[in-house]
C-alpha cells in the first residue's frame, strides 16, 4: 500500500473570485480528495474549501471530459454536433496552415484571439501569459476583455479613488459594527468571504442585505431590504440626501480626505485653480488658498466645507455645497416610489449608516444594469460622506474579490516579448469587435479561444453563430465541450489544473504557492504551452516558444517586486519545489486595502466624489438614471414586462461545473424558471408546467417553479446550464450583451479616454490581462415575457 501525498492546486472553481489554493491528496496515482490548505501565523484564518472545491476532485475522471482533439465532420454545419476524433499533429498542422493562409491573404489581425482567463485557474497563470505572448508575436486582434465583464465598481473606483482595481482583503471586515451587503450574494457566491462575514457577525456586526432575490445572503442577514431592479442608485442618493440634510456627515473626514472643500467654478463645473494648484476657501484668512495636486493631507487648518464665494471674479461653490444642491431632489418620498423601499426604512438605514462608527460596505457585481456606473459611484459617495473608507472594519469593498497583498511576477517580458510599444497584437474594444464582426465587411477570418466560454457568457448568444458563420476557422481550447466548443471547427483538450504546473498567484494569501501536477493528464490532453509551441513552430515563430513550463515559471519568479525580490534565500523554482509555498515579505497588519492610508492616485489626491472630468457630461456627481431595458415593476405597457435575472447557482461555477451529475443534482437536476406566485396567477401559469421565456432576441423553454423568494416582476433562471440542457433555446439568447452598441454611452467612452490619459494602457502594468473598460455589463438589464409552452415555435426566429 502506498502512502498518501499532496500537492497544492488552484481550485478549479476559483472563478468565484475566492481564489483558494487547495490541497490535493493523491494515492496510487489517483486523486482521493481535496482539502483546505492550513496556513500558519498571520494567515491561519485564510485556508478554506467549499462544496465546489471538494467536488472538483471528481472532474479529472469525468467521462464527459474532452480527451482527444475533435474536428467538425467535413460537410456538416457548425453546431451540427458531428465530430471526428483526430490527432494533435493533424489538428496543429491544419490549424497552422489556415492561420498561415489568413495571415498571408488578410494580415494576422484577421485572426481574433479570445483569452478571458478570469475563471481559468490560476487566472494569471501560464495559460494567460503564454496566450498573450502568442497574440503579441503573431499580431492577432485582441478584443480586450477580462475585467471588462465586471465593470461598474471599476468605473466608480477610477473616478472616486483613482485606480481601477478595487482590491482588498476581506479580513478588513472584522471589527465592523454594520455590514451592508449591496447587490451581491456572498453567502453563496463568495464563500471564502462568507466565512469572514460569519466571523465578523459573530464579533458583533449587524448585517443588512440590500438585494433583489431573497437569496442565501438575505437568509443569513439580520435585515433584508428588497429593492426594485436597478433602483439602487436612487436609494443611495436618497440616503446621501438624508445624511447631508440632517448634518450627519463626517465633516472631519470630508475636509481631510475628500474634495468636499475644493472650489468649483459654477459656470464650468471645473475646479478653481491657480496654475496647477486647486483652490479651497480658507476660513481663517477669509481668502482662497492653493492646494497642490496629489495632496493627501489638508495643509490648512480651516477650509470651508460649504459656501459660495467669488474668487478672482469667478463665482464658485465648494464641491460639498454643489453636492447638497444636487441631492435635494432625491427625497425619501421620491425614493420610495422608485426603489419600492418605504421612506421610513430608507431614513433609518441612512441614519444607522451615518452614525455607526465602523461600517463595511460589501458589493460584488449584482448591479448589472446600464446605470451601474452611477450606481456604484452613489454607493462610494455614501461611504465617503460618512468616512467609512480605508480602515480596518470601516471600509468599502466593491467587486467582491478576496485578495491579500498582490503578487506581481515577472510576466510583462514574457507576455509582451516585443515590449508594450512594439507588440504586434491589435487591442481593440470588445464593442468594436462585435460591431465589426457583425458588419457585412467583417474583417475577421478566424477566432481562436484559449480561455472563456464566450458563446454562453457574452450574450446574446445567437449573435455568435452569425459571426462564426462568416469565419474560415473557429478553434476552442477547453476541458469540456461547451456552448462555444459546439460551434467550433476544432475543439482541443487542455489539461486540468490538477495536471499542470503553475504558480498560484491570485490565491496567494500573502504566499507564493507552487501548483504541481497531482496526476498525469489523459494522453490526449495537452497544456497551452504544447498548443502554442506547436503552432509557433509551424508558423515561423518557434524562437518565441522554446521553453518548458518549468523554464517559463523560473522566468516568472525573476520579479523585481519587493515582497518577492527581497526574500532570503532568493525565491527560485528549486526553493519553491522544496517548500511548496513561501510567505512573501509583507506585513501581517494592516490587512491589504488599496485605500488604506488614503494616499490616492486621483488628480487631487483625495476621494473625488465630485469628478471634474465628467462635469461637461453633467455627471460630475453621481446621478440616478433609469435602467435601460428592464421594465419598471408594473409597467404593463412594456412589450416584455419582466426583468430576466440569470444569476449564479451555488453549486455551479459559471459554466464549469455543469458536467458533474452531483453538481447538477444539487442544482435541482434540471434548469427551471422561477417566478413569484402572484405573477404566475396573473399569467395563469401553474407550478411545474412547461413555459417559454422569450424576448425579441431569443427564448428558452423550461419547467416553471413558483417561489416567493423571487420578487414580482422578475423571472429567474439559474446561470451555468449549457444550451444542450434545455429543450429549446437558452437564456443566453435573451440576455442583453455586454458591449452592445446600445449600452455603450458617452460616459463609458469618456471613461476610456480619461483612463488612457491618466496613463492607463490596454494591458495592465503587470501585464497579466488585457483590460476592457468603457462598457457596461448589463446582463440583468434584460426584459422578457413568459407564457405556457405548447411546443409551437414561437419567439424563436429562424
Ligand atoms: N457559486 C458560484 N459563485 C460565483 C460564480 C458562479 O458562477 N458560481 N461566479 C463568480 C463571478 S464571475 C462573479 S462576477 C460573482 C458575482 O457575484 P454576485 O454579484 O454576488 O452575483 P449575482 O448572482 O450576479 O447577484 C447577486 C445578487 O444581486 C441581487 N440583485 C440583482 N439585481 C439587483 C438590484 O437591482 N438591486 C440590488 N440591490 N440587488 C440586486 C440579487 O438578489 C442577487 O442574488 O460571483 C462569483 N461567484
Ligand atoms: N447570462 C449570464 N451571462 C453571464 C453572467 C451571468 O451571470 N449570466 N456572468 C458574467 C460574468 S460576471 C462573467 S465573469 C462571465 C464569465 O465568462 P467566462 O469566463 O467566459 O465563463 P466560464 O464559464 O467561467 O468560462 C470558463 C471556461 O474555461 C473552461 N476551463 C475551466 N478550466 C479550464 C482549464 O484548465 N483550461 C482551459 N483551457 N479551460 C478551462 C471552462 O470549461 C469554461 O468553458 O460570464 C458573464 N456572462
Ligand atoms: S470558495 Fe471558490 S475557490 Fe474556494 S474552494 Fe470554493 S470553489 Fe474553490
Ligand atoms: Mo464575473
């Protein structure tokens, strides 16, 4: 009998943003189970594994897994489901020949390369770095994407706090007296963060959940506040109005750390300046005083919070006074009408939010409406007004990722061997990709996907079929046959994280952790290095792909990032192999928060709840704008009177866990549509009967389930099921696509301009991802209707 041994693995389910490294236990060449990692010292609280992580050890042995390259049978249509098994050599020869032809005839940019590694463990691993490298030396078009999916918080953080990455350690929650969970479901969707939330609540925090569906977090919370879909911006602004009208603001914080006292020219909306300096009103001298840009601390003793002044002949007001005026129309009564939260509750919550010393605002990404940019800024505003920013237990945590001190590896020279300036890759906005690819002059002839499942996740899914139909070559590299793979010409099987070596960098929990193969992959499964080296050598790019995985990892470790570079002895692959994980040189306290210390990279150096750069768009202060497509409750005139919500399933990880019958069983066995019993009665629908949910883009047919936890006006289908699980259609046909030209607006375009002007680049500085900002992900902003399904092909266009 052989002994058990273990290696560390990036959890296959880590696209939930919990980024756990897990312990994989092996015996006799087989994985026997997965466990949580036991950290020591200051990280002892971090080890975690949830039901998805526990079940993930079954995946390598799943009979549905791809284990050999597939080629669509000659003469059959895309999506026809007829495959021929071929060898890797044949696949590489044929794909390379097509890429070469396209490169010669139409230029390399006629090849679009899709790498959305967010959910692919470990997101910033070799799978991503090497894909970027290939695109860079080949010259492929990169419809920049990645974090563009989860955009609202990135927008608000950019304007309010100066950086697009709202990253922080959820341990900052400990010590909060009040936790406001806003438009998110951490108890089911961010389970490692949920663990911290449970401890924070045990330590005395009251948890208020502002949500739509009565989900797991609603059940856990001390109070659930159900808001109308997409109305949160109004709610936050009405709360802010209550705070300022009742003088409940944190004046000390506002004067020291925000632009509240900064003077604004009433006519232009621009800050008052002398030279580069900003002006505030000095109450001691009774005159304007100059504050240099990027000033973290307020240099004068008595800046005016409020008032109108004339400086150098120009009428100006403090940003705070403009805010007070701006908020005045957001009354409790008006808010009650729009949000469906009664005015007494709004007032009580606002007061509690303001007078409680330590408040932690937690939002993930559940406010996916076209108005989300303003909405997240309104939530930031409330936190800034009350000084709940940047302290232990008193902080704002948007986008809901679990992260400790970042780990920056030496990736830039690997993924951009020609330098950022010299890269041959053509980064374009994803929106531009869809517009061009959908036009009659579509410039793209090939689509290669090495990470993501775009046909499922970038709705409306029918659009993809039309785009692919114009291409000569579609390749999918995955571990399952997904909705994207089904439409491809070639489907190539990757190894699972259990089978490949990498560095687990997002899940670092202040450590550098080595992912070692626990088992050998099936013969037909190959790493991305194999795939790309095979293509590169056939395309005359072999010199760029001449290393083994281990050699690449050795290079990645040669980082100048101080927490790693200062380690003694030096961190090499050899050392990492011996120790498996090594703690970085970072302090045990404070826990990481980008906003800790409030040294902000905004132009003023302050929290900019007043965004001068948006003044000409009338958007310097957050506004409420109505949702785009989702109907307002009770809008009987709408062609599609329901809001379609396709939020997350606790036992699925997006589309990644749908192939295990246990996960499927835990998720209800089959997909169904949930509706409030009152709506079902109005529509004359019965529990358990077959229904069609439809809109102008497409439809889906499922069983109906009546459920009080779904508010009236909403239709809910859990996210994650594959198209083939449905009798007809799929919800992805109906969902409003990200980067829909109808959703992009002046505000999102301005964001892109401001971000590039502030030194932003398409590829992030550490170059782990390409970045799409400047679009709204508006999944929940989708209107639909429902009817009994009689089998007639209604709602489904040809
Ligand atoms: N198990 C599991 N976990 C996951 C994922 C997964 O697929 N499976 N996916 C991961 C990813 S990529 C992401 S981005 C995150 C997303 O994490 P979340 O943002 O937490 O997930 P959602 O399910 O989109 O939405 C959460 C809640 O938002 C609420 N909501 C919807 N509309 C509104 C509204 O207008 N106002 C308010 N106040 N609330 C509203 C709903 O009640 C819903 O339960 O989850 C991650 N975690
Ligand atoms: N209707 C609807 N649409 C949505 C959302 C929603 O809630 N509802 N959520 C949106 C959000 S927030 C996000 S982040 C996106 C997610 O969009 P994607 O990231 O495109 O979605 P995933 O299903 O996580 O795709 C990951 C793919 O990687 C594959 N994979 C897993 N492990 C490996 C591996 O080791 N190697 C390789 N090569 N492949 C692997 C999986 O099988 C899967 O096909 O979806 C968005 N779209
Ligand atoms: S919380 Fe997420 S990353 Fe952690 S074990 Fe569960 S599925 Fe894996
Ligand atoms: Mo996401």
